[in-house]
């Protein structure tokens, strides 16, 4: 699969695994809506960080609109005229190789680059929710369920996620505003990848230094 996993959406899962890969802010597994259509906000060498998206229907509209953690869009992540909601109150984390193993590699529904404008809206919604975001990380899958890491392990992702979100909204969004307005998404995500790599590297370096001290 591609190296650049920023602003990508995935949908077509391998038949062997249909277990949930996202939680709501209360810590309950999310079932349904495409088994958690993930929207990737950034990645490191060994992890992916993603949000859960769902379709908005008459049945779930009120609850969806009442949840201030949701970003509601009039078109879906594939550009279709279909209203969706992206849950910006929970960041889910998974081992990168494990994530890639879940999806059909050559499917037209996977590894799809969304627009720069959508990504910008998502990141600003995350910034708005910054103090209330929950973090959950998958450990593995058994024959019957998704196995999640303990809550404290999931929270270890908070620092790098907050650094990414803050730097994007305070600095990068303004620096790349022309690319966002004109939807120069190839250049936008290429520049963003370079900026994010520096943040992730510094975060990992600090984590290694802390571990050595212990």
C-alpha cells in the first residue's frame, strides 16, 4: 500500500475480518455503517490514526446533529451527493500493518484521497473538540472479537495527536491556504506529509528518551 496515509478513506474490508475497528466516546464498540469506514488523519512508521464516518439518515439525524463531536458534510468522502458525519470526538489507533491487512488492496473504494477542503474542516473540528477527544488503540483480533489495549495505553497517543492537530490549525492551515482553496490536493498532502513527519519524529524521539530514563 501507499506510504502517504493522510486524508485517505477506506471501505472495502477483506471477508476474513468484519470486527469493529472504532469506538464511540463512551468506549463502546461501533457496529454497522460499513464496519467503521475509517478516515485517516495521519500516520507514523508503525501506526495509523483515524476517525469513524457514517451516513446520515432520517433515523439517526437527530442524535447525529445533537452530538457536537460530529462534523456533518453534505457530500460523502468519495464526492457523492450523500450526507455523512465524521466522529471528531474519538481518535482510533491501530498498528499500520494490521490496518493494511484488513482492506482489499486493489479495491477502488480503498486508499482514496479526499479533498484538501474536507481534511481542513476535519482538523478544525478536532481542534474545536481538543479537550474532549478520547483515544482508543486496537491490540489485535481474535476469532470472535476486537481486542483493545488498556485505556492508559490508548492515552499514550494523546501527545502526538494534539501536536499534529494544534500545529495544523495554528500554522499549517494558513501556510497551505492557497492549496486548500484551489483543491491542489496532491501538493497539499505532500507538503503536509513532510511537516507531519517532523512532528512524529520529535514525538518518538522524546518518547524514546523518556523510556531510557526509566
